[in-house]
């Protein structure tokens, strides 16, 4: 299992806010309370996939994705 801190260290472009949004949307499923989240290998694979897919997009698309995630997390 991987902690949130370890996840953020490995994926330097990723922030805690990104992870919290992905968890809120059901894309990641950590185990434990917020302050001690642990992620299984399938979640780490999802992070890699999401991070690569988003990073491959042009800046305008990345900004649109970020805005959409922000709107969705406010519902």
C-alpha cells in the first residue's frame, strides 16, 4: 500500500487537491481516514494513467479538465 505522501512524491505534478477530487469522483478508492489514506496498486495504476492522459493534452484542454473537476467537486 502507498501513502498519500509517497504518491505525491512519485508523481511530482500531482497535488493533494487533485487526489482529493479524484477520490470524491470515485476514481481512486483509498483505505483509511483522510489523514492516513493508503492506496492499493490499482489506484496507483489509475493515477499513472490519469496523469499521463492529462499531461499529454494541450494546455487549453488541461485547463478545461481542471475546471470541470473543480465544478464537479463542488456539487
